[in-house]
């Protein structure tokens, strides 16, 4: 019983780390631009397929493959921000949401055209093998995935708290007109937010590809980004970490102890409950508008 609990916990935390990375990109964009990006899961797919192409197709070392994938994701994110989202400034939220939904469909179609729908196995990047922990057999790559996600999330946290660009992004998120009067370029901050979201998607895509392979299921990890960010708070970086861990553990515990496919539903049950009880999430900023 203890061994099963430990195994489910480690796998749940590894999946939760990927959820957190996907949610991080979502929160970065929403916090800085106010855009709800329904294509975030597809950015995970782009990162995974770009890395696969670099390593498996072009024969690059995994480090060079990562650089290629990051370059592809950043360029794509900047193009999306400049060509699709910036012209939508001032339009209704529904119009912007529909643009991101259309972007999601377009990215899926392009990936299908380039790579087909057959699952592909990513050449091993993370260490293989397993270790024994309290009687449970734990894959080493799951532990490494947790460590990588923790480091990346920690670096993003330090970036927001200490760097000049991080402070500028927080200022824009809080009050755009005031940020403009202080000489902060809001369009550049928007571009930076999308670029960083692309980087986080590549790291998340690497972990998904390593653990489950490269296929359309990568984007399915991105679907759970919505329960994660709603639970943690739409504009909270810290909330993405907590939300990812909680949702990852809940999904795995439900799969292990209950089964019956309920694990696919439980994240969205949490989403509905948190909206009813605490619509701003656990760490989201409560904004009261008086009219």
C-alpha cells in the first residue's frame, strides 16, 4: 500500500511539473497582456516536435536540439504576438479568445501535415533506469523531470522578482498607463511575455516527449492547463506551481485508487468547484471594480 502511494505520488508530481510549465506560459501571457491563450497546449506540441526534428531527423546533439526548439518556439510566439494579437488590441475578449482557438487549430493542422499522426518515440535524453524507494519502483526520468521543472520554475520566479524585465512585466500587468509614463515599452513587454511562454512550452514539451512520446497527446497535457491556472490563480506564477502539483497528484491518485476513466474528469471537477468557491484561485489577485 505504501509502495503504491509513493509510486503514484512521484508520477503525479512529475505530471504536475509538466502541467505547471504549461500553466506558467499561460499565466505569463495573461498576467502581462490579459490574453487567454487557448493555444498553449499546442505550443507544447510545437516544442516537442521541434526537439524531435532536431534530435531524430537532423541528428543534432540534444543540447543543440533544445536550442533549435527554443528558437522555433520563440520565433513562433513573437510572430503570433506581432501579427495576430497586437492588431486585436482594443477588441473584445471574445474576439481575442476566438483568435487563439483558431491559432490552436492551425498549429494542429500544420503539425499533422509535417509529421503525420503516427506516434514517434523521442530518442532518450533523460537518464533511464529505475530506483527503489520505500518498496516502490520509481523511474529515474520522472525524478529528473521533477527536478528540471523545479529549476525552471525557480529561475522564472527569480527573473520576475529581481530582473529589470521582470519588474517591467509586473508593472505592465498592474497598470499599463502608469508603466507607459515610466518609459516602459508595453509592446516589448508583450513580446517578451510571449517569448518566455514559448520557452516554458519547449521545456514542458521536452518532458512530455521524453515520458510519453511525441504525438497529439502532447497537446492534451496542455488542456489541463485551465484547471491548473484556475486553481492557482490566473495571474499567479506561484499558483501555477501549486496548481500543477495538486492537479497532477489528484489525477494520479484517482487513476490508481478509483480508475474507470474518472481521472480524465477530475481536473475539470476541480475547475468547477474552485470557480464556485474561490473564482480568483488560491493565489490570484482579487480585483474589485466599482462603477
